[in-house]
């Protein structure tokens, strides 16, 4: 993949990995589409400066998971399903602003196999895509501030506080 910022031409990319969920997942966290770093790492939120794993660990009162196996186990233990809104799209680098021609993921398989009762959206682009694709969905959804390093206006402490409802809903 080539390109970097929003000025670069986007290329068509398929989502490279499956969602994480099981029959006990109570909440679903959706991002927009995996960044270049995440695609290279082979798992969600793989950019070292993305605060997702630090925020999630903080709101659940756990250590930050390091490996893919630890991250997957953490999510399942916490009753959190994780995926993205777009199954494929045209994107320049890792810029959410450059996402075009997005095709939605099949969320029905998560909702049919788990008791998800709340959706949390990681940032404005995920929220806009979710609204466009799933406007009539009956599961309540809430947009949270992006954990991306591009969201420098939000401190780690402020994002963590905003993400606290994820743990509250997951615990029931």
C-alpha cells in the first residue's frame, strides 16, 4: 500500500482479520477500518501510539495486554466484542478522513451469536459510517472519542474517563 496523508490517492483494501466475540460478549466496540500499522501487526489497534489498549485496560482495571493472544483473551474475559464498521474501503494510508466507498461489515453474525446490548463507536468516522450503514439498528450506539494518536486534543486521562461506560455496560 502506498500513500500517507489525506492528499494521497486511496487504494482499495479488504479488512484483514475477523471480529473478536463469543457467546458472552455484552458490548461491541467498532472502529472505522484498521490502520496500516494494525494491518501490518495483524490485529486491531496495532499502532504503538494508539491508546485503545491502554484505555481499555484502565477502564477494566487490568494490565495492558501485549500480545494478540493476550488482547483477544482480555476482550473475551471482559465481555467485549471488537470489530470495525467497514469490511472494505478505499483509504489513503491510515487516514479516516480519506475513507471512501466503504462496504459494511456483517454485524448480524455478532448480534445473532452474542447478547450484545450496546455498541460503542471509536471516533467520529466510525460513528458516521455506522449511522450510514445501520441507521435502523435497534441496539443503542454511543460515539466515544477516538483513541487514535491523531486525536491529540484528548489526553489519555480524559479519553479513559469518556470510555468508562464500556466497562459498566460489559459488566452489566
